[in-house]
């Protein structure tokens, strides 16, 4: 991923309703593509733990 360039998941296809991620000054930033002015900023280790939790299904109960 290029620095400062927003990237979305390949699963999002051409949809504008997705989460985008980028790195800026050593931090990871996330936003929803349809509300791009709201940005969540975290460290790479915390982001990695978050992604691990997603893959493990820890947040599945929030989607039902």
C-alpha cells in the first residue's frame, strides 16, 4: 500500500460502501468511504490485533 493512499478491500469491488485504510506518519487510519471525513487513527500493532479479532469472528455478534 502506498503511503497516504486509501486502499479498500478487494471484496468491496466497485462499491462505495466500504472501509478504507492507509498509513500516515507510521500510524494506520481507517474510514468509511461514504463518510470520509471521519477517520479513526491507531498504531500498526493495535490494528493488527483488530484484524486478528475480525478473522477470529470476535465481532460477528455485532453484525446480526
